[in-house]
C-alpha cells in the first residue's frame, strides 16, 4: 500500500472513530488497516440501508 493511501485510510478512520487513538491505526499492518476500513464501510452501508428501508 502506498504511503498516501495508507495515510488517507488512517485519516478517514480517525474521523469516523474518534474514540480510537490514531496510534492504534498507525500500528496496524496494511492488511489489518484495509480490513478495519472495510468493516467500518460495511457498518455505514448497513446503517444507510436500514434508514432507506424505514423511509419508504
């Protein structure tokens, strides 16, 4: 993973999980960082899906 994409993922995770210290994300391997980002994305997608189903 390039430094820029790693930094971008870490910055995004810090914004959506402010309770988690940045150093925790910095310490993750590229694979673990990608998995964490995918998990957060899946959680947000599920929440959006639930909101859409309630709206109709």
